[in-house]
C-alpha cells in the first residue's frame, strides 16, 4: 500500500460502477450527527465528499497512501497522505469508513480490532471489500503469474483470497463486543468496449504486476491477460457482463 502505483485516471474509468457499493454501504450507516468522520483509503476523494454531504456538521477527514490520488481530491473535506495501517486519531471518532481498501492489507483483521478501539461509544465502523478472488478474472491472472513465462517475475505477487466472507467478519467483530450488520452483494456490471474486463482489473488487481514489469513487459503481460480473459468473459452485443461480489460490514460499538 505504501508504494504509489495508482493511476487515478485509469482507476476512475469505471467510477460509476465502483461508486455503487460505496453508496450501498453508506445507506446502512445509522449515525446521527457525528462530529468526526474518517475515510481511510479515500482514493481521489470524490466519495469522501459524499460523506461530508451526508453529515454536513462533521469534521470529515480523508486519508490515502497515494499522493497522486490525494492530488485529485476535491475541496471540502480535509485530506492527507498517510498509511491506513499507521493511522491513529488524536481523539475518539464517530464513524470510520473504508471502501475497497482492506483487501490490500494482509493484517487487516488485527487492524479492525484497533480501529474499533478508536471509536466513540456508539460509533460505527463501516467497510467494504471485493469478494471476487475466486472469480474467473482472478483465477486466470493467478494462473498466468504462476506460469513458466511469468513466475520468476510475478509469482510472489499472487494472492489467493485475502479477505473473509460476511460470516468471518461477523465472528471477528461480535467477538470484540460490536453489534454487526454483515452482508454480500454480487453486481453484474455490463462493461463497454474491447478488453473491458482487462481494463477494469488494470486499475486494481493488475496494478502491482504492471508496476513491477514496466511499460514493455507490462504490454506483453496485458496481452496474455487479454487472451485469457476473453475466454471466460466473452463480449456480447450489449457489452461484457462482469459479475462482481462484494462483502459489506457495519459494526456498532454501542
């Protein structure tokens, strides 16, 4: 997470589809007039602005490890560059929000325990993570990374399943004394254009691989990915259907 391999423009190509789970999560956060709201892993900050609109009386702070993302942040909330793993507030917080970040942090279960300790009595911890690591998109990429052609360069970047399902997070957070609302949703996005699924994952799952390979080898890897993904995500006349599972949790400390 500390290395800035993010491309805000590439990540934002499917901004509408990526925003849907944010709003689904936000709708289930039953916080009344919070004073302090933190968005950990806020990206380029457009959705952090939605937190400020939801709670106009709150001090809303967005934090992200990517300077290029924070450079795109809109006016309104406070923004800063920082690692969510190292974040510690100087006073209790009412709402901690984290959208599609924790899948990048292997130790995030321990981090969730620490974050609940930073909440005020009755505070909310709300997060969403992709739950599609067993989807054909990820399985094909893992297979490529482990192939003879790519394993020496990319084999160590393979992640089999870094997150839990709703039941796992329910168990963890109820064990910490929280009341927990946990669920999952599978969206079927209809993506447009050629190599649509490749373009989607190039802004997320492929970032570590492309960053390591550099431009020339990166083009070769993308070409291999395009061929593999076309087999499992055929383009239809109306676009390319792309099922995407996400896991949601809202934990209440009071």
